[in-house]
C-alpha cells in the first residue's frame, strides 16, 4: 500500500468519524424528546477506505400505527371519563351526598317525622325546607348538565380549530419532506415533525396514514374521510348556542362528511372530538332526562286533589300547574328539572302540608290530621311509569328511579374508569415498544461514542505514522 493510499484512508476515516460523532451527539441531545427518531450514519466501503453515504431514521411504520391508534383511543376514553366524573360531582355531589335521591330520602324522613305531630309548625317547616333542598338539587343538577353540554360544545369548536391548524401545518411539513426526498437531502428533521403532527391529530380524531413515493403522506380518518392529501382538508363546525333538552348539537363535517360520535361507556370513539360529541349528545341528555323524570314525578305525586279537581301541590313549575303521568314538556329550552320549584303557598304556610294550600284537605281543622301528609309519603313508593330511553331500567317507583339514576351514572363512570386504565396500559406498552425501536438509548449511544473515539485515535495515530515516514523520506532525499 502506498503512502498516498494510507493518507487517503486516514483522512476518510477522520471525516467519517466526525460525521458519525455528529449523529451520535444529536441522538444524545434528543434522548428525552419523544418525537425524535434515532439516526444512524450508514457507511459503505470504497477503495481505499469508506464513506458515509446517508443518515437513516430508525422508523417503524407498524409500531407507529399501533401507537397512534392507542393514543387516539386513550384520548377519547379519558375525555369521556372526565365527563362522567364531572357529572357525578356536579349533579350528585361527593359520595352522592347532594343527589336528588339523597335529598328525597331526607324529605321522606322529614314528612314521616311531621306525620307523627301534624300540628307542629316547626316540623312542617323542616319538611318544606327538605323539599326546598330537593328542588335545589334538581335545579343545580340541571344547570350542571347544561353547563357540561355548553362546555363540550366550546371544546368541540376549539378542537376543530386546532385540527385545521394541525392539518395546515402538516401540509407545509409534508411539502418539506417531499422536496428533501426528491433532492436526495436529509429529510429526518421534517419526518420527525410530520410524525409529531400526525400524533397530535390522532389525539383529536382517529387516523390512518399511507406513504406514496417521494415520502408523500396521505392521512385518512378511521371512517375513511380524507384529512390530508397533498393539501389539507378543512373541518367545519358551527357552535350551538342553546342545547334544548332532548336535542343534539350541530355536527362536525370534514369535506362535507359528518364525523361519527362515540358510543358506550367503553367508548368506540377515537380521539377527543368523538367523545366530546358523545358527552354532549348522548350522556348529558340522558342525565337531563332522568332529572326531568324525577321532577315530573314530584310535581305529579305531590299535587293536591279532591273528588272534582287536581291542582298544583308542594312542587310546581312556571309553565303549568300539573303534569299528566308520562308527560314531559317538549318545548322547553331548560329542562323541567331546572324549572321545578316549591309552591309559594307552602313556603308561606308550611301547615299546608297537612291542610292543603288551595284545596281544603282538612275541613274539620283537626290538628292531628295526617291524611295528606301520609299520601305525600306514599308517593315515593307508589308505582308509576317513566319515559322510555332514560337509561334507568326496571324502576317502578319515584324512589327507585332516583336511586337508579345514581346507579346508571356510577356504572357508566366505573366502566369508563376501567376502560381508561386498559387503554392507558395499551398506550404505555405501544409507546415503550416504539421507544425501544426508534428512540435513543443513552447507554448504547455512549458506547458508540467510545468506539468512535477509539476510531478517531487510530486514524490520528495512522496520520502520525504517515507524517513520520514522509519526514524520513524527505530527509533521505536531501
């Protein structure tokens, strides 16, 4: 081997070591960056020596797809879980302490205590106060449900705006990837950015991707809606200012195709957007229907009547005096539970529980008369029918329905909690698998850096030997 060949080999080794060291250093710098994919410098042998021909990313499309799906599923489930948790606390209170069922139980106890001493005005007042607590629970619960629907609607709008922004960002970054690929430049940075954007999109809607030639990516929703192909598609949504009971809000459209909502406590939605629509149009309306049914039962069960007429009793509402069994007004912008109130006649005269407010239930003015009070007590256990589709099955009395409402919400919350844990575990496993395959391992990179240091030292030593030989040769010539 000639000295020139040895010199070329040493120079190329130093150049390769320098570039490889740069790649390893960059890997180490991004060891905690979850959106970074490990780089490797690819060498080929030349005559003489070797050279770095490309920088490759340790990407894995299959693992990336699994991780993206898991990310989408977890965001949907956690969004739904947060909605169940919020309803549980705002409607029923901590440990259901302020739920309509608990308040109704307190009212029943107060009425039973009063029935033993019907002439005691303080006991009558305590019963009316307990009824006020029931009304407050229904009013506040209804307001909480409507607030959740309004907040979900606002979040839907914000998610759609963010989705459009991400799709526009994807258009720019995908263009950078395609350009770099066509010009045979290193596209690693742009590819990392594109993968990060795709994962952020998956947090909002479920996606599938396909890569054409020149690394050109196409993105679809799980339902087959094209989100991105060369140019970004736009999602559209008009916020709903008022959510009337029993009605859904406006829908999200992408290129004129409606985005599907999730179903079930273990939701089949992917991404937070489908779960938000589910909360707004399915979960919250059912909760409202249950509260409205309880309000209707109270208005109907506590009405006053004699042989010829029926009029409002302890519970009433502004729109009508009484409601027929099974009747729920359909033209309300606020649920019946938000309108139910205490009859002012009972508030002014709590002994109306015994004597009646409008109808004379105690014509003999008997201080020990408890007939109407007992009828009110019996209302809680009396058989009655409830509107279908409320989610509370098998309830035959007002007390059973109110208790069933708690069970419905808690069952949904529990199922959602279990599903959230499962999907979180799946996300953790896929993230770990993806990280192991494409992420940076600090120990491996440091070991590689030591190898490069030794290679550099060997190349430097070779140059030193060549330099000494050349110096000896020149000295001989002189």
